C-alpha cells in the first residue's frame, strides 16, 4: 500500500543546471506533481529571472548549497566534466536521505570520481535519459521530452536497494522508462550508438564544400542535424569517454575500408548486400 508520505515525495527537487534537460525535468515534474517545489541553481541573475518568469522553476537560487539544503532529490544537469564535483558538493549540502541523480551521457569516470567520496556515493544513483535535441537552453525545454524515453540507471555494487528504487520511481515520474546497466556497459553502448555517430555527423558536415551546400537536400540535413550540437558539450563528452569512442572509430575505419574496397572492385552484388544489411539494422530501431 502507498502511504501518504510516499504520495508527497518528492516535496522539493533541486535542479543544478536548468538548460534543455534540466528544464525539461522541471516541467515534467510540474506536470506530474504540481505540488512539488522546484528549486533551480543558476549563477546568472538574468537566467534566474527568466526561469521564474517562464514558470520553469519556483525558486531560482544563486548558490548550490541553497538549492540542495532542503531537497528530497537533486538532479545534476551540468556538462559531463563537471557532474562529479557537483554531486560531491550537493551531497555535502543536502539532507541525509536525499537522492542525487544526473543526466550525463557518460558514466564510468563520473561514477569512479564520486566513489572516492563515501558520503556522496551513498546518495548518488547515476542516470542518463536517452532524450535530447541538438538545441540547448531552457527555452527549448518541454514537459514531454522524456515521455516513453529510456532512462538508463547505472548503480554500483554499493548502491542501496531503497535508494535505487527511489531513482526508478523519480525518473518514471518524468515520463521515462527505466532500465539498469553497469557504467562501463553504458559507455560502451553509447559510444557506438551516440558518441561516434555524432562525430561522423560532424565529419560529414565538415567535408561539405561551400559550392555544394546549395544542393543539400533532406538526406544531408538529416545526417548532419546533430552536428549543430554545442561543441563545448561534445568536447567534454568525447574527453570523458575517449577510450570507448576510440574503439568505435577504429571499427568505423575498418568498415570504411571494406566499403571502399567494394567500390574499387565494382562488386555491386556485395555492395547491395552491404546496403541491405544496413537497412535491416536501421529498421529494427523504433
């Protein structure tokens, strides 16, 4: 049976970094739990004013401790190279039973860094909602961004079962569907399905001659869409997951070599099989 205390949880959620993802967490919670108080950490007075005026956040604050001190949940929605230090700071300022989670698209290095701080590790359940956009900032946040999207939780051997269940419950409140992986499994899979493809998208965009751009149709625009993403954010992602991404780029180089050989050999039957296999794999995706 669900108790009244459980129905009231979380009473306050702090979001550290109210951009596209952090803002969408806030709006999704406002939709699901209108009684929950949403606190947002933003250093810029202009951004705090914007978040308040747009109704994204109930209470914008200028310091991290102020955001965390009375919160039941803290969501760290910062660039991946800043998440670990913010988790540690949040743990120092938040109540003992607070859940700290994040939205980072890399996991192993974050988890390892937080593990060096026992108090922080006890509160932290890493997460990665597989949702987003090439656009950034709270102006593009929506309350439906996580609906039916997979949210990967990457607990460790020391994660307490009750805290893990809280994390599952929290992310389902945003509309997401949760699953679990190890941090290393997550990073390996994301290198293949997200990080390396982003670099390939950027490479295709970078290779286009200016004279050819007027001829660009929907195919070129589709394959280069994610190349519009924030270069600073993606540099941090590549830095955090460089080993797994490097392995995927080696596989890419091998596959490109095979494709080039098919063309040189004028082996159209083999090329057709190659293209058919790619089509088959793509059609397996939702």
